[in-house]
C-alpha cells in the first residue's frame, strides 16, 4: 500500500494505491466503502500509512476552510465497519479566523 497526494478534479487529493484496487482518492474510499459523510472536508494530503496499512494520516481543509490534520484507522477485514476517524487531531494546524 502506498499513500500520497496529487492533483485530481482541480484540487489536491490524498490517494491510496494498492495492487488489488490501483490508485484511488482516500476520501472516495472512505465515503463509498465505509459510509463516512465527509461533506465539506477535502482530504488533500496523505503523509504516512502504518506498516499494517490500517492507519493513515494527512491534512486538508475542514468545512470552514481551515487546514487540519486527520487520521483514519481502517478496520481489519473481519471487523466490519468498526473504525474511528479523528479529524482535527492537531488543532494548532487550524488557521485563526
């Protein structure tokens, strides 16, 4: 598994690449495969992925347009839809308004 960022649909997008599925936008995967409502968020950059491929960290604008860090922990295949998404874990990244 590889994560990173690139330009798609006129904006920077965090991506995930796997041999099985190829290159996909992380936001699209989280919304379509895990049912998350990320309305207003743009997951622009993925910085790193854990060695087991379950935890991904990155940054992007929140619904207010402020840049925030995000972290997602994907379930193990047998865990179903039990996972946690922490958006805005690094609050100091938020721009002052």
